[in-house]
């Protein structure tokens, strides 16, 4: 295994371990800057704190209602800036429409992007592979160092990568192109909201090896 591949692998593994810890602690997204050895965390989000709190409430409320309504379906709920993305699998078109209706019934929700697929629920093995793909995409963002990776949320379902965040159109294009190069990615779907320019007080992306070339 060459040095570059080993570096990417370390970033992926470290990112997956970090994600598990943050999920348990209920923290916001964080990334490792400068590789696993640095141990430096940068926590940043373009959403306002009250909006981030709303997104957490939205995910909990929709998750509870969908869980009560659909006992065997596999539905993921992601809220970003009060825009909800639904992914996973449901039994039929009626269930897909009902899930969207339930999501829209939450008062804080601004819009719903319904990417539910009709079919049997995915296996735990497939879901694990999707998590690994998400980790590889995040690692690629870090390696390329073209933008702050924690400004883009990555969700993978069935090999399809969904990208969310408040980004410029340039950042969106860059993130999309990087994600498309990652092994195992079948398709990239953008669920971004666009801003004219990064906030004036925002730190620039950390320079990585690829940025120096």
C-alpha cells in the first residue's frame, strides 16, 4: 500500500471512530485537521445555533412519528437548516407519500426532499458499506483541502451520496466532483442551499498535501 493510500485509510478510520464518539455525545459535526496524529478538532457550522437546535428537534420528532407509523420500513431522516431529506426504503408508493406528509406536518420544517425508494429494507451489511463510503467521501474532502469539509454533510444510501449544506456554488461543484471520484459511489445528489459568499469571519480551508501541488 503506498503512502497516499495509507494516509487516506488513516483519515477514514479516524473519521469513523470520531463519528461514533460524537454521535454518543450528541455533539455537532467535527473533522480532524492535518491527519489523525494532530488530534485537533475544528467545530464549525454555518447554521445559527437556534437552527441547529431546530434541526435536532425535527429529526427526533419525525423519527418518532415515522417509527410509530412504519414498523418494518427503513427510513432515515436528516434535517439541515430545517430542510428535511428522507432516504431509505418503504413498501410502496402510498407509504412513500405518507412518510413525506408526516415530515411536512412538523411546524419547523421548511421543505422536504423525498428520496425514499420502494422495495425491501436494506441489509445491515449494505448500511455498513454506505457508512464506509460516507467516511471515504469525507476523507477525500479533507485530503483535497479545497473547502472546510464540515460545511458539507454527507449521507449515503445504496451507494448514492447525498450532499447537504449551506455552500457557495463553487464549493458545491468542488464537493460534487470530489465525491464522484470516490470508489463505491454510484451517484451524487446535491441537496444544497446556496449562499453568495462565505461569511467574512470564516477561517479558510486548511492546506493539505494536494493543495501544495
